[in-house]
C-alpha cells in the first residue's frame, strides 16, 4: 500500500491534519485548502487519490471533480461531506467521484475507505473500465487494421430532462439506447461512456469509402431511439454528434470527435465532422483553457463594474460585475470568448466563484453601511447551477463579505429553461428565500422567453441591447412597450441594456424603463473609478453629459 499519494483538499486545517495522521504509513499525503492550490498540486505531480471536501470557503469542492475527470483522469476522487444529502452524493458520483464519505468518520473507516477506493481504481484501470477514457481509447485502438480507417462519433446529450437529473441509471438508460442505435448503423459499436451525458460510438470503415455523411447518419439513427422530447428537438437539439475518421491514433481520433461535438454544440448544429479548421480551433482552445486555468488559480482575473441608473432620478441603483482577463500575449480576451471555454473545461465554478467573491467584497465596501447601497449584479452561467453546492457558494461569499443578501442580484440567461431540473429550481427557491434577486439577462434574444418568465421567481428583466436598439422603429417601440407593460403586470423591474445615445435614453425612459445601463452613462470600469463615479454628483453630471452627448 505504501507509495500511494493522496491529496487532501479541505479548508479545515484540523481535518487535514487528522486525515494525514490517520493515513500515515499507508500513503504520502499533501494538503490544499482551496481549489486553486489543489489544481496547482495536481498539475505539479501525480496523485492516486484526492479527498475533496464538498464546500471549501464558499467554493464548491464538486467543481474540482470535473477538473479531475478531464485533466487528471488517472487520479481517483472521493468526496467528503458533513451532509448526508442524497442529492449531493448522487451529484458527486455522477460527476466522477468514486465514493462519498460522510463526516464524522472513525479513523479506521478512513483507512479502509482509502484502501478500498485505491484498489478499486487500480482494478478498473487494469480492466480498462476506468478512467473511462483510457478504456475507450484502448477499444478504438483495437479496431485499427492495416487497410481500415476508424469512424468515431461522440454523442453529447444536453438539456434533456432525462440527462438533467444526471444519475448513473439515466446514463445507463441512454447508453442502452445508444447501443441500439449503434446496431442500426452498420459497423459502428457502442464503445463507452465518457461522462454522464457523453457517449462514444466507433467502428472500422473501408479505406476510400469514408462516409462524408457519417455524422448525419449517426444522428438520424440516434434520433430514432433516443426519444428527444417532441418540440424541443429542432430548437435546441437534445444532443449533438461529433465525428472524426482516422487511420491511426485512437487518442487523437477520440479528441477530434470530442472537439467536433463541442463545435456542434457551440454553433447550434446537430452534427459536425472534424475538419482542419476545427483542429486549429481545438488546439487554440486547449491552449487558452490551460492559460485560463492558470489565470484563475493565480487570481489574475479582474472584475470590471458597470453602473445601472434609475431612468428618472439618474441615481445609481445597481452595478453589474463583469469578468476581465488580460492575456500575456493575446491582450484582453472577451468574456464572450473565455466564459464558454471555462464552461467547457470545468473552470466555470472557480471563475464564477472568484467574480462572485470579489464583487460581494467590493459592494460591501462601497458604502459606510453595507445594508445600504447599490445592488451588485453578478452573471451566473447555467453550468454553475448544475452544481449542488452553488447555493452554499453564494451564501458563503455573502457571509465572507458581510454583504446583506438583498444587495445581491444574480443574472441568468434564458437558456436555463432548457435545463429545468429540480436542482436548478432548488437554487432559485433557497436563494430567493434569503432575499437574493434573480434577473433574466439578455431578455429577447433567447427562444423560450415566456416559459422562463412563468416558471422562475424573477425580480427583474434585462432587455438585451439588440432590442433596445430598435427604439427608432415603430414596431421596435411597440415591442418594447409590450415588454414593459408585461413586466409591470408581473411585478418585475425592467432594465434596458446597451444604452448608447441620448435619443435612445429619452425614448426608453418615455416607454417606461425603470433603469438603464450602457456606454452613454458609463462603461465597465475598475473598482477605483467606480468609487469616484459614486462619489461624484452623478445626476447633475449626467444631465450635463446627456445634454452634450450625441
Ligand atoms: P451581459 O451580462 O449581457 O453583460 C453586458 C455586456 O454588454 C458587457 O459585455 C458590457 O460590457 C456590454 N455593454 C454594456 N453597455 C454597453 C453598450 O452601451 N453598448 C454595447 N455594445 N455593449 C455594452 P462584456 O463585459 O463583454 O460581457 C459579455 C458577456 O459575458 C456578458 O453579457 C455575460 O453574459 C458574460 N460575462 C461577463 N462576465 C461574466 C462572469 O463573471 N460570469 C459569467 N457567467 N458570464 C460573464
Ligand atoms: Mg449580465
Ligand atoms: Mg445582458
């Protein structure tokens, strides 16, 4: 058993000490108190097992599971928690933990647990069952022969209620259906499960007879068996297929198929085949994601703040926190580029947690009395809401900053409707009970607008700049008027985004928007400038500026 290397990730130094002492003689232990130091240690050397506390100073330990699964697949993970909540345990297992251990435990329990998990992990390795990727690569490798190419298809399910409640049974169910699909496709076998909603099919095909329509064939066959809920299929595909064909190198083949599936998701197309452009994009994305991981770990991400003004008094009513990343060689990278990368590479929880904590701290220190002052709005990706620990992360950030919950607003886009799960609703419910506001961001750009309005406890609608820019057209003004009227009936505040000119501002104010945000009033700015902005006699200054603005 000696030679085992274990990383204990817990913000409680006493628990770390007890774990190290308990495992002495059995394993070499290292300790990390937060996600960033854990990632640094895992990057620096190989570990057999990570013991991860479920909440770490307001961060979610479960976020580390995604990273372990993708970045260090040779490492087993056990989640340690003070809670015996079955939902949390199931989520941890669905996200790749081998076990879930409830505190307090007896000394010998931990020793036996570690011995069991490490032995199981090794056995799974040997049989190719785990890490799933290694087994899948080995099986694909065995399909190559001198005169054949191999087709590999990665099928990514998303946003299906079926997958939303990601549990092993669900994955198995989908896996079974995919096996049926594979049988319908001549020569393709079901090879394995990459993640709770990600599956791999592969099979040899004759050289020269490589099928250009392979992605669509795979998709059609799955369509026939996977039961995409009626009506959702064409709007937001319940799944996408990424396909690649090669005559050698199973690892690269699988990576290419995965990149194609991601590109299909990103471009909202049902199926894509790997191309050289995708290859460049995949390499670039890998490089950016590893730089982003380092930037998050080194706390190099900054937060910019953009005020929102009451349209009547021009008083600052809120402030939106926006993530900023300055890359050493590429310069400033847009959030619309790095946020989706963070979502795909298991980095969104640490990124979002960082912005949330910074923003709460900043808001608490803006005014002498933290109970009074403008609200702080923080953008939240739907990916963050898949994390059972999200509520605790938010409450932890508020407690740490001593910021009253009523001053925090969480902005989410309409895409969440497609992932309507019990877990997501529980986050809404619990955080609303604390007085946190929810804002429906980019309203008017999505597709399930009315459903999302009715289903969740929103406090605010943020109308997207593409709509607020329509103020000069009669039809645009009518649409904006209807939105404001509807918001009034539903008791929601309405904020206009992207206000760039005085004429636009006046028109939106006349239509009835409560609040406005945009370059006309202020661009996103560093915290120091925000303080000056708040200290300035804002309304008078703005009126002067509006009078001269074009
Ligand atoms: P968003 O939440 O809708 O944020 C508003 C975006 O509009 C910001 O872009 C802001 O700089 C820009 N903007 C504000 N006023 C004007 C204007 O008058 N004209 C124009 N053309 N643009 C204006 P930014 O900072 O590039 O952020 C883009 C998006 O990235 C955000 O859209 C948000 O969805 C996402 N994002 C930014 N920070 C975070 C974060 O910390 N977490 C998450 N999950 N997403 C973030
Ligand atoms: Mg926003
Ligand atoms: Mg927006």
